[in-house]
C-alpha cells in the first residue's frame, strides 16, 4: 500500500486519480483476463493503469521471467501478468497506458527493462503460439523484429522507479 500512496502523491499534481484497486478486464483478441489495477489516473484525457511492484532486487529477474513464462509469483494474485500485458500492448499498439512502478530498492530502470527483454526473448515461441505467428518464417522474423523494437521503446514508459518515501 505504501507504493500505491507514493505513486498517488507523485502523480496527483499531473492528473486526476480515478480509482485505487479497481477491477478491470483486458481483451486480447478473443481472450479476456481480469486485473486489479493499483491506481488509475487520468492524464491529458488518457487513463494510465499503474501496478506497484515491491520486489527485492535479488528476486526481480526471476519474478519477471516467471511472470512472462506462466508461473505464479509469490504475493501476486494472477500468473502471466507480464506476458498478457505485452500481448495487450502489442495488439492495441498501446505501450504507454500501463506502468509498473518498482520501489526504491530497485534503482536501475534500464536493468529492469533489460530483464524484461531477456524474458521476452526466452518466450518467443509462447508469443508465437498466442499470436498464431511462426516467428521463424521470413515474414515472422520481420514481425518479431518489429515487435521487439516496439516493446523496447514502450518499456521506457512501462518501467518506473519510485523514490524513497
């Protein structure tokens, strides 16, 4: 809860807080998954969905890999969060409305983004199955390259580090 309050304090001057711990349904093609967003804030007429991650730096790499590969992470209510978010962001070309904010123990956002890209690459076949694309075909390789580039750019706004309270 402390991270949520930190984020509200940081973002409130920039926008309107629309809710805290609200249920929402994401749609990815024919798939739906339910989420509880820690904070929803409207900035410039666009909703930003924030999820707090109080993960120790010692575990963050493994947690990101687990969240991408379908394992349930300790303390989380749902598995596959990162995998599903990336599918959603790719399908909707919306890489800026979802934010994961990490507590101040994690000081290197670039390292976290690198861990996400590493987990993404390890799950290439899983993304291919979900998107019904053979990423090893010539057209699929071009799509994978584009997907990677868009994700890498999108992660600039997806990952935030909150300052100490």
